[in-house]
């Protein structure tokens, strides 16, 4: 069952991010009825990390806090290293040839295809939510999100949601965000409804606020693609 597989995948991602060693009971605890025994899960996904282009050199804090304290695979195979297919794999725990998301654009991929085929009805978010977790996604979702006539759409399984809805977010300013079903506009300081706030800094602030408010048993998926890249913060 996809839901069961995704809960395990999320727990494995937690181990990779924190660099923790399992005592053999972490995955088993996910099925426990006692909330205190189940782990909180924070998945941090950074995009377009290119070894040859040495992109990590521009992200010293990620290198210091995650890479050096985590696990690096010297030998690894990625089935389809492309934005939307990779994100769909993370959400579903399936290869692209199984979930059907092969590219970033309709009709062979992108958010439009995931939405049309109902892939979002069974993801890591719905699985964790069904298991009693409070869930949140902060940052970029699937390429092409949202549909033009549904700018406030929030996929199933997410209790809290903060995701850019305009491609202008790639420039870090002058962008719109779907924040829990409400559209917020951020411009170039001092213009815009909320003034100019760098997309990465804003996403980071929302993450910190959620961590303090949720307290226990949560699953947070933090997506940090290139448009959320502030060297001083990363």
C-alpha cells in the first residue's frame, strides 16, 4: 500500500537529514498508538544541487548543518533527476513510470497531470495525516501549481500550506503566495501589499513559527528550490 510505504520513506528521510543512527525501533514506533513514542518528521528538500557546478559552495549553512552532519551517498542512482518527477517521487514513493509524472509540463507531467489523475489523494501527506500527524508544506510544490482558476487550492493531506503560486517567485521578489488558502502578495520594497520580503527568508520564518506552534507530532516538508536561495541565509 502506498500510504504505508510512504510513512516508512518519510522516516528514512528523517534519518538521512539528521544523521541519526536507528536503534531498530524508530520505524516500528510510527505504528504505535502512543503519540509520545512517534518521531516528529522534517523533510528538507533543496533543488538543483549540481556537483560539477559546485552549487553547494554557495550554501555554506546547508553544507555545515546538513551535509557534514548527515549521510552522503558516494554511489547513487537517480531514476529521473528532473524537478517535477523528483518531487512526485518524494510525495508518492513511486518511480515516474509508475506514477506517470515524466516531465514538468502537461500532458506528460507537471502539477496539472498529478491533479487530473488524482495522484495527490494518496501521498506522504495523506498518510501522515491519517496516522495522526499535523502536516505542513513550505516552499515550492509541483511545477505548474496551481491551476489558473484555482489559485487557493491546497492538496489533500496538508494542514498548513505556504507555497508560491506565480513564476515571479523565481526572482525572489514580486510574487504571490497561497498561505493556508489566502493569497498574499509580496513586492519589491517598499512596494507591494506586504513590502519586499525575500522568498527564502519568508519561508524560513514560517517554518520556525510552525515548529514552535505545533509542539508535538508533526510532519513538515520544506522545499527550497533555486528561487528561495539567499546566500546569507543558506
